[in-house]
C-alpha cells in the first residue's frame, strides 16, 4: 500500500474512533454504499447525516472496486464546481470509502444527491474487496454480493469525437478542458473565480455541456449502465 494511502486511511480511522457519529458495527439492515467523490470524505458524511434522527450506525470501510474508474459528471454543482462520477472501465480499479448505512440514513443521503441515481451494483460485474489489511471496522460483516453507488443523471464528460471519458482531475484541469471544447476563454480564469461565477447559474453551463455533445452514459455503451436504479 502506498504511504499516502496508508496515512489517509489512518486519518480516517482516527475520525471513526473519535467521532460519536460513526459506529464500529453495522446495524443488521444496513446496505453498503460506495462513495465516488465528496461522500468519500468522513466530514462530508458527518455534515449530511449527523442531524438525522436514527439509532442506525454509520460505519466506514475502505474498499477496492473493480471495473470502475472516476470521471466528471456532465453538470455543474450548486456550488459551481464540476463534481466526480463513476464510469465503467474494464480493468480499472478504484480505492475509496464505503459506508454501511441503514434505511433512514440512506434516505437522507439520497435527498442530498438530486443529480445522481443510487443504483445497485453486483460484485460479479464489479468485484469488491477490502481496501487494506486493516479494515476501519474491526469486526465488520463480510462484504456483500451487491452494493449501492451514486451514478450521474447527466452522464459523464467525454470527448465528443471518441467518446472517451474525461479522467477525473482538478477543477483547473476540467475547466481548462471545457474552455477548449466550448471555445470559451472565460473558463481559463482561476478555478475559484470561475466556480464562483458558475454557482450563480449552474444550470446554464450544464445545458452548454449537453448541447455541445460533451456527455455520454456512464457505461461503456448506452446499453451498459452501471447496475440498476434504486
């Protein structure tokens, strides 16, 4: 395991152990929800779920997910940035954070993701293994045969000629790519300034992406979406 990954996982373990919002043993009716993007940060999950009235435990675990990579959703978020989204990628693997969540927390998390479908993914198509030798939950249940993943309703950004998805990168990278594709020099300003401007009318840039043919489904082909809708 790379040193940077080990340090990141150690930091997450500290959060899990020291924050009463997170538990160490999933409740019996929990589902595993794999995060791609901001939900992989424990502080984001805490902000979204800490005030949900529920006795269900929120338990975190690092996992490796096969045949998935990370791209950019073909939309602008309310805060003006272009967020992450999963993409089917044969032989691709990501390491990310998964959360065991009960029905109440899942419903609350769904409400925070209006631009995404929560879809069920099976481990036959996307094998799932623990992401490190030491799980975040010391006495967790075995990994399930299926799990949930949030997939963009807008598709993912992709080359309009080849259909190749744009790999996930910094906001500077994705805004620079959009600037070239849309021939729009205003997107080459600093990322913070551009995102502030986009936040005033995120739907406008989202429509420009769509109208310019810069989006494609998250699967390798339109008939191969990730999983099934929840």
